[in-house]
C-alpha cells in the first residue's frame, strides 16, 4: 500500500470524522487476519478514578466469540488493540512490534514496553485469575508533522493468542494507567475555593479521530473485529462521599453505588451501536471536595449572615458618628425655619402659656394647650394638689454663612426649657418657667 493511497484515504475519511467529539479515549480491536469472523463479546472498558491520584487506571476485559460450527484452532491468531492516548508501562523493554514501512514513515515511536495481561473467570469470582505470558507488548506513536502540528499519541497493543481468549467462561484483561483520559476543566478561583477543582473524564469506543490513531487504523481497516452486546463503558469513582458529579452525557448513562466496593460510585453506559467509526462516548464532569468544603452549604450562608450583621452594626455606628459630626457643623432646611433653632421635647411658646389663666384653666385645658407629653407629680400629703412638668430643649445655631438650604454653623446655643404648672382640685394655681442656656461648639 503506497503513501499516496493512505493520504487520499485519510483525506476522504477525515470528512467523516470532522463531527466526532474531541478528547475521547476509546479503542478498536483488530485481528491478525482480514475478515476473520471473530466477534468481541462481552466487552467491559473500566476506568478507575481516585481523589488522591492524577492517573486513571484502565482495565479492558473481553472475550472472543468463535462462529458456530467452527473451532478455535481455525482462528488462532494475535489480536491487537488501538488505544488513542499514552499509557504507563508495567515493564519496559522492546515490544518487537513492527509497522509497515509506509506507515512507520508517517509516525514516530515515543514509548514501548509491556502491559499487565491476565485471564479472569467470567462467571465466578474475578479474584480467580491467571497471568497470560509476560504481558501485552505495546508501542506508542505520534504523527510529528501535519497541518495541526504534532498529533495526540496512539498506543498499539498486541494481545498474544491464548485458549482463554475464545473461552466464554474467561475474560482477558488488559490493564494500564492512562495518562490523558482525565482533563482539568476550567473554573473560577471562587468555584475552586468553594467546591474544589473540576475535571472531565471521557471514555469511548471506535474512536480513530486523531491523525496517529487514524494512520494505525487505515492500514489494517480490513482486520477490524466487530463488537456485540453486552458491551459497557464503566467509570468507578472512589471516595464517593466527597464526589460531586456536575453532568453526565449521554442521558442514557446511569449512576449508582457500587454493589461490591464500598464508598464507590459507578457511572456506566451500555454500548448500543458498535459500528465502525461511530464513536460512543461517556462524558463525566466531576470534582472532589475536601471535608471543609463539604460544609460549604452551611458555612457560607452562616458567614454571609454573620458578615451582614456585623457590617450592618459597623455601618450604622459609622453613619451615626459621621452624621453627628456633620450635623454639628452644618444645618439643612429652609433659611428662616432653621435659623430659629431645633426643638427637642416639649418647648412651649410664651403665647401658649399666656392662654393659661390661674384660677380658671382646668387640667384638661392645660393638656389641650401644652400637649400630652407631660410629667405629673402628686403630693400624697395633699392629694388634691398636682404638678404638671413640661421639659424640652432648643438648639439655636449661629451661622457663619448660609446658601439656600445649607448653612455652616460656628456654634450652638443650647436652651433647656422647663415649665411647671401647679393645680389644686383640677384648677391651675401657679405657673413657673425655667430656662437654662449654654454654648456648644461643634467637634
């Protein structure tokens, strides 16, 4: 196959892949032989997320179904798994995986080694497992040149043939740590402070959208193995008591507590369309909050309540102090009205007092003329006698200048008024007026 054919195929298929979701990590299975008839089923792609680790533990468990009437001996061949992304090797060393010359010319190998490979019982305890040889060799490649620069990495994993692969009582397990599955999600500093950082986890299947993955796919597209139900994408989140899941896509995905692992939530999606080049994606936006942040719904309203009350008292005290200082130096109001002074309490004008006639004016007349704000005194030795006392204060400003409703005050004359009216049997007998004067200078 020439480079020109690969290039033209890439351009044609690129038009199909334009609408594919970015950042998805899925995989494609290949056989060593074209159109072999093998079917991958069941398939479980499991991602393990922990609040204390930046990496994501990936385990891909599957089995191979032999067509009816055929023997596994007729299909014995190595299988291959294409993972779009980098992986952490369980052991280093040469992988002995060689690529065709025209494919190798487009790619650069950036890593190789072996991954953990074992077989687990499907219908019994998965703890009953056995290792399969020295592991699964892999190479990680990138496409170093192109219109978009260096492409994301793709990992090509070889799974040596084993009788366990075609035994439906067993699941073949490939295990590694993926480096690019978890992406940080942008948020504000206030959001990070209140609810912690957010992340995006994306798992998928049949994703060959990146240039490196597509180059690996195109030269062996006839060897793709179909996947049949049951097939499932699974994300296990440890530390469920501190887990906050913001969104899950698609809506068909479901979240539930793990039936076997305590303090773990499981988000899963059953694959329904396993056709070639049609990725199915499970996206989860989530974050872990600290113990202190878990009290946020209680502490934050309480903090605002406390700050609100404290700020209210502080603002009121400050306002009163400023108002008192300004009120002593300035006066607002109509020029004539404000120049006469400010009355506090009962300051009775002399013309009103002139209406009170000793020997004639009654108790009710006094209240009508002077008002009900009065202090009453009684003498138990003489029950018929009573004294009514009116007290008030008049602050008279001395202005330096006045303009419209505003005037500047140099000082205030403070007059303290006290009127005592003596009654006997409800009739006024005597009136005494006392006025004390002092000067108040604005602070």
